[in-house]
C-alpha cells in the first residue's frame, strides 16, 4: 500500500512497515468448515470499471453510484483526477443480468454542480436500513468545483431508490434525479474511508473510524485527520424533512486510527436470544513513519460502545490476511452458534503460496508493505467468542495479466523479493462490493442464515467492481500504471461440505 516507499524496500530493505502486532495468527485449512466456495466469472459485466462506490437495493435491482473509474491512487498532484470521479448512476438487475445507466450531468437530472460533486465522491460511507427503500450516503472525498480543491464532504444524502431507478430508466412521469434525494450538512459527517452501520431502527446510526482529508493526496500530506472514534447519531427522516440528532460522543482512542477497513455485521447467542453487533477487521495505517496494518479486531455493540480484543487476552487473535477493505459475506449458524465472515481478495499482509503465483518456500509470504492478493479467507467466531481464520481453496478465476509495467520476474519468486513483482494473473477484490442474491434467508442485520441454505450448492451473490492489479506490489507512485478499476462481476456459490 505504501507506494512512495517501495523502492526503499528493494534497494535498502529498511522501509518495512510496522503492524499493530509483532505476530499474526496463521490461517488454518478450510477442511474443518461446514462449507467450501466456488467463484466464477459472471457472463455479464459493468460497462466501465468502478471501485470505492456505494450501492443500494430495491427488489431485484441494485443502484451503483459514486466511486471512481480509476485504479489505485498514488501521490501525484492529480492522483484523484476529476475526470475519474464516477458521475454515472448504474442500475444492475441480478435476475436478468442486465445493466442500464444514466449520467448525473444529464440536464434532466436538474442537479446542481455541487450536488453532482457530492454524488461522485470516492470512499463515501453508506447504509440502507432493513426493509427501507432509502439509501443514506455520508461524506466521501472529491472535488469542490467552486474552489477547484479536493475535500472531504460533510453531507448526508437520502436517496429514494425506486424513484432514482425510474429516472435512470427514463420512465414516463419519472421524477428528476434532484427530486429523488434530500440533503443536509453537519461537521460530524465529514468522514471518508470509514463504515456506516446500524443494528436496527431503535439503535443509533454509527460512523466507524475513517478520516477527514483536505486537499490533494500527495506524498508530503498523505494522512488526513483521523476520527479516532465511533460516532453515534440518529437520522430523523420524515420522508420530507431530513435532520440528524448527534448522540453523546465517545472519547478518542489511539488504536482507532483506522480507515479503509471491513466493519461487518455479526451475531452471537446471548442468553436465550440472538444478539447483533459489529466487528471491525483490519484497516490502515498504524502511526509512525513506517505505516502498517491493524490486525486485532474491535467488537462494537449496537449503541457504539466498543472494545478491542487486546483488552481480553495477552496474545489476541491477529488478522494476517485480507486486511484492507474488500468484498465480504456474513453467515451465522444457530445450530453450532458459529459466525462466519468471508473476505475476498484485496490487499493483505500474508499471501498464500500454494497457488503457483508467489513462491514455494513455505506456507505464507509476509509483505510488510501490504500487497494485492486473490486469496479468500473465512474468519470464524465460535460460541465462546474465539476467533480463527481459514484459507479457502476457492480463489478468483485466473485471468492472465494483460497490462502493467512492473518487471517480469522468474517464477517461482521468493518471499523476500515479492515486492514490485508482476503477477501472472490479475488480482481482484480491493474496494469491491458483494451484492447478495435475491431471496436469501437473512437475519434482520443482513447476515445470511447458514442453517436455512440447505445441503445443495447455492448462489450467494456477486462480487462487483473494485481494483484489479497486474502486480502483487505496483512499481509506480502514480498508482494506475499497474492497477485499473475492475468491470468484472464474479458469482459466489456456497457448497456445503456434506454435498461434496
């Protein structure tokens, strides 16, 4: 991840990052899990590559907007180019496998330039309440067309999904895009790179971690002001009027200096009922000159109170793989009281080396600068609350690399020279989203009810967009030389072990 320092790694071997823990918990074999996975390239794709976007669902259709049509950022003056901000609304129908789109700049949208700026940010926070047709979008990083400077927005946007879909489809009497949304601004909401979540309508909305970044993302100023906290608040939405009511805020915590992470809904049995909560996994960057990954999970209750696993044991579980924001799925079994979260590819401290991609001199490679991977892992939380991570045999389909400028090494390469090496296959998952298939059995917090899936293979949904990389570590501070936004869509099928 720390592109500006990679040449130091190659030449001097002195610029390694510093993870939160001096160790990571080595992943186990998937053989003890009740399921395996199959990942296939879907027969349909996005018309353009898209990453770090937001999504909302209405019936069988997903609305995709914001994000950027550009690869990984670098540290140049124009590393987040305005032309790469996504100003198109896509409507993806998973049932018919069709995609339609319409530009926010279409005169019929009746949007102001300020609104278009707010709806085309990257790394916004978003959440759609259960059984609601409203998608809420907070913050994000993008251009201010008036000042010509980049900034983190402080806007909350409530989007009427059915009406916006009708506008995209150009249905007769459809509302303009401007009439499909309502907006307010508040300093509490000025965040990018965090996660927005809520247990239910009786609990506060939570803005988990992230930062407020102002100006261009250059090498000399690549850290914004981290929130160091979970911010609870209530959205007051009458359908016409929109406002927020901030809850009492928590104290800042140095180990909450995190962004670009996965914060997932989970379930545990508490006494005789099921209790929803959240777990924050991974994220970047640890403080200091040699940035590293956060490895110890943080458990977050429905009201935003939280605790790190470092408080409960002298050597807690430390996540070694899939440390960066990536597509993920949650499944819970009431029979065994096991919670499973599956992470797909992305950016990782550990790489597996049994795929013929990296090396053959051990079980895993360590990369202190964090590199791209196709590895898929599952983290299980058992009924006692113990964490363990499992390397899945499934991986993204091997699509040969057809771009990039990193030097071609001899294979197999070794763990020590994995940095800035070109990969023989494209690496997916970072900043992608998982879109569940319609009609899955879900708990109220959108976790899939594993026990109700049956004993035959079943389609769980699709991994959409994200970054695709031609290198484990890119060799350019420009960022997009070896990475592109992915237009690919991958189907994910769960295969119960008993059916194998």
